[in-house]
């Protein structure tokens, strides 16, 4: 999935042809254009995933392992609902 945006509370918006994901808690500073590959779920209750990260600035030459929390997963329409429910207006 490609990093396509930043959200409140330092969360990142990822997108691919399957949908969108909001994630947080990376140990790396991610930028637009970086790629995050969800490998497998570590903890189902907290939605903690092992991921591989490929940095655009390094021309995607290496993969770095990390653990991230998926806070939302779905389509763009569902993302709007999630944003309305979680954003302080």
C-alpha cells in the first residue's frame, strides 16, 4: 500500500487498488510515496500487524520490518464515516 496522506494524531493514510487503511504507531518516519506491506497480524484484539516498509527516498531498494496498528480498513466511502466519527469538530 502506498502512503498517500497524513491524518490527525500522526496517523497515515495508505491506499491501493483494494481500498484504504489508516495506520499509526510506526517506529519510522514515513513520507508520501513510501510503501507499506502488511505481512501478518500479530495481535487480533489490537489489530497489530507486522509490516515491511519500502522508502521512496531510497528508491525502494530495501525492506524494513516494523509493527503498526491498523485503526481503519475499508473503502473511501467508509473512510469518510470513520473520519466523521473520530475527528473533533
